[in-house]
């Protein structure tokens, strides 16, 4: 088993935290973002790389601007 990229781990943490802050399940985020729940789960666990279109869908599902989601990611990277 390979070690996940630290950037993907941090992005997954940001998605999970933002989702939980909104009291959303993975299924609810997936539905709001137009993704499969398994896809959201894999992103949160850093098992899947994130394409730009997926990042935009996640931001929409969380009702965030993409820049806000990336700002949260930047904060997470500074803490790591």
C-alpha cells in the first residue's frame, strides 16, 4: 500500500471538516455536489486525486466559493 500524498490528506481533512461543520453526511455532500458518495469518501481518505471540476463541485456542494475552500486548505497546510 502506498503512502498518500500529504496534500491530498490535508485536502481530505478540509473537506471532512467543512462537511461536518455543516452537519452534512458524505451522502448529503455527494448529492449536493453531484458526486457519488464513494467518491467523497475516497477524497476524504486521500485515496483519490481531485480534479479541478471535482473541487468546484465540492465547493458548490458545501456552499463555498472555490477560493474559500482553497483558503481552508492553505490554513490546513500551514498547520501541518
